[in-house]
C-alpha cells in the first residue's frame, strides 16, 4: 500500500510522525500541568485549612486565657470596666471559634470529616460551661474558679484534638508536596522518553521512507544504464507500483520495447542490405557475362560482315567477268548462289544471338527486381 503512495505523500509521513510525537510531548506537558495544578490546589487548600485551624485554636486559646485573666482580675479587684471588657473579648473569641468550626471542612481534601465533627461536638461541650463561668465570675469568683477545673479539662481535650488535626493537615501537606515532586519527576522523565521516542521514530521513519523512495529510483537508474549499454535482457522493476516510480518504470519499459524494436529493425535492414549487395553482385556477374556474350556475337557479326563484303566484291568481279565470259556465267551464278546462302546463314545466326541477348537482359532485370 505504501509503495503505491506518491512521493509527496511519503515525504510528508516523516514530518507527520514528528508532529504526532510532538503532540504526545505537548500532551504530557498538559497532563503534567493539569496534575500539578490539581496538586497545587490541594496544597493551597490544605494550607488554608491549616491556617483556619490555627486561627480557631488561637481564638480558643485566647478565650480560655481570658477566662483565667478575668478570674484573676476579679480576685485582685481590678475595675469592673476592664473585667467586663475582657469578658466581652472572651465571648467574641468563643464566637469566632464557633463560626470557624462551622465553616471547617476537610472532606474536600479527602480527609476524615468525622474528626472535625468530633471537635465541634467537644467544643460545644466546652463552650457552654466556659460561658457559664464567665457569667459566674461577676457573681462568685470562688465558684467560677471551681468551674474552671472542668472547663480546663475540656480545653485540654480540645487542644489535643486540634493538635491531632493540625498534624493530620501537616502530614497531608507533606504528602501533597511529595506527590507534586513525584508528578514533576514523572512529567520530566515522560517528556524525555517521549522526546527520545519522537527523535527515534522520526529518524527511523525518515530512513525508511528515504529508502522507500531512493532504492526504487536507484534500481530504475541501473536499468536505464544497462539499456543505454544495449543490454535489452535487463528486467524493468517497479512496473506494479502506483507512484511516480511506477510511472518512471513504465516509461523505461516503453523505452526498452522501442530499443528492442529498433534493434530488430536494424537487423532486418542489415539483412536487406546484404541481400541487395548479393543481388548487385549477381547483376554485375550477369552483366559481365552479357558483355562477354555480346562482344563474342559482335565479333561473329563483324566477321560475317567482312565475309559478306568479300563475297559482294567477288560477285561484282564475277559479274564483270560474266559479261566477258558468258560461258562461265553459269558457274559464277552457282557460286553466287552459294555465297547468298552463306550470307543468309550468317544473318540467321545474328538474329539468334540478338534473341539470346534479349533473354539474358530480361532475366537480369527480373533478378534485380
């Protein structure tokens, strides 16, 4: 399937692989940022809750300390204005504690909310006697002092629960920080791994695709070199491909077929030339034979003509002699008759020679055609 793809498509595959791997690297960054953001949000939430818990127990400690201060001031006879002011401050601190505990929620961080609910319950058990003690201070300091024993026990219990919750929050923050470091390390190593994989895959794809393009072209170039040297037995490869290399192979195959046809035509032309040369030789030989025959015949005709001339002269002399010698006329007439027969025979031989020459010329023309 790949070999039928165009060279343009093949050349785009390597960058495509690279882009996909870059997308994977970007995805790892996105994943790392998302997880880091989530971890950071949990860390911020844990910090906020921890600060809230600190604020709650700071207010609780301040309110509890004001209880002792009010009792001491009341025992020492400090003016009522300062005492009442301290009492108001203690009540405000307790109100802030109550409001803070109402808003306190650790379930969003995956922590046990029951511990917070227990602290709320314990605080409710602490707040009632603490407020009662504040009211009792202005009436009877001794009773208020006695009530402080129970209030302090409840305060210690609350303090221990607050320390436990704070330690739990600190441990959670440490776990979040550790998880954040682990995520950073994972993202770092994942990014390195994906980058290396991207480089390796891109390089391998480039080499593979380069060979997929260069090897067929190199083969076609080799075939064309053999054809240029006249080796028509070389097989043209890549004819079944559907890409540009296949088109080149088909063009080379067409060139090969034309080269074979040209070679066959050249061979046929060479054979025709040989036949023509052979016919030319035969015509030259027949012509020479004809010349020789005609030359012989002409010599015979010349000899007959000479003989005829001699005979004519003899007849003239004989005629003159016959005029003088009538007695010898009959003998001369017989001799003239023989000479006429001789001339007739020569004329017949000349006619036969001319016919033979005509026949040989006709044969020569037929052979040359």
